[in-house]
């Protein structure tokens, strides 16, 4: 890693939203190589969150789409679960000035394919002074996302009940704000 980067500490009580398959535990640390910041060879797990329902929905369901449309059948397989940090977490800032200190462009965290992001994530995970990565949502860069490493599951607790995404009442404000259609 070219530079040390900037570490931000998010306080206990900060809330995060995770959109997940109904068949998975809400706090699921994937070791598959398909996620942006997942381990290249499954050596650690990563769990992804948005700082709002909008960022979680955009990153999970719109992320790789050319169109702002979500199939209703996809919504029927998902929940949105709210978590609260039970302790402060330290995140490497992979946005704003944090990119400059790492000598990376703003395009880097959103590059496809994910190979370079996964390699950087492995370097970051090897550091013991961070719990994960904070980056900007690729569809709305005013929103933030978090990739939390599997060494920090004790930092989160579920608050409230999971929200079924096919109950459009809960997600309608996000759909309307971003002009996202449901088919």
C-alpha cells in the first residue's frame, strides 16, 4: 500500500443498514471472491453495509444495473436489517482525502473487475489498526458504505426487526427519491 491512509473512527451508537438474503443471517461475512472488497482467496470474510437505507439499496440492488429498475422477485428474497455499533470502529477512509494519501483516484473503489480492490482490501485487513473500509456509494457519492472485516462482529447489534423489501411501504421513499422502478 503506497501510503498509510486516513482512519476514521465511527462511534458506538452509529447505525448501519444491511440488505441481505432472507436465507442468510443478517450478519453474514462472505468469504466468496465476488464482492468488491472480499478476500481474493477467501482468507477473511467481509460484511457490507450502507449508512442509510438508500445507500444499502443502491449498492446491493442497483449497483451493477444499467437501469434504475428492481425486479419484485428480487425484493421478495431480501430483508433490510438495521444495526447499531456497540463499540467504536476504525475504518480506512477509501474516499475524499483518504484516496489522496493512498495515491488512488476516486474511480478506484468502483473499478470493475474487483481484483485490485480485493488486493487492497487484503492489505488493509492485514493491518490490525482498522476494522474495515469506508467508501462512497457508487450511485450517490453523498452516501457512505462500510465493508466490515470478520474480526469485528462484536461491534454490531441488531436493532428492530428485519424489514421485508417486498413491503414497498418501507422502501417507497428511496424508490421515489432515485426514480427507481419495480417490475
